[in-house]
């Protein structure tokens, strides 16, 4: 099984061969000539947040350099607070692009309500609905 934690997760072939969603409680197979390893799993910590954990992941998009963008929801298990964000994985590093409640750039006093449905071009620019 690709994902022994039995969570949804994003996985990537080591040589940019494939990106897919691994389904919980299912065995998924792909045919590539590279090792496959998880980039993030449900339950993992959301980077740059106090205590948020991933709960769902949307369909990822990938550019020609192998940079991945995706939307995901998250929860703080201690408080029950929830949110949604757009994330980037570049060079194996997971980074939030925009998160619910994050201040909008150049708009003092305004905040993202959600950030979803990302798209990415070959230059690595990510756009999303907010």
C-alpha cells in the first residue's frame, strides 16, 4: 500500500513522473520508473500555523517543473477552529500560499475568507479563488 497511514495524501514520483491522490482504505497502483513517497498526509501539521492539521485535500495541479499547488481544509484539534487554504510544494517543501483569516496584501483590515481552486503556470505563479 502506498500510504500505510490510511489517509488521503498527495504523493509524487521522485522524478516528476506522477501526482495522484491516494484514497483512504483503498490500494492505489501506478506504473512509474521511480520511487513514490508522500509529500503530505491528512493529519499532518499545516506549516506556519500554531496547531492546525490537514483534514481534506482538493485536486492538485502541477506545472512542468514539478511544483504542485492544491487546496486543503484544516482543523485545530484543541479548539475545533477550521479553515481552508491554498498550498504549494516546490523542491519537496510544503508552504501555505494563502490561508483563511490571513490578512490580504495591500488591504489593511481585510482577510482571506478561503483560498481554493488553485491553478499554476510554468513560471510557478499560483492563482486561486478567494
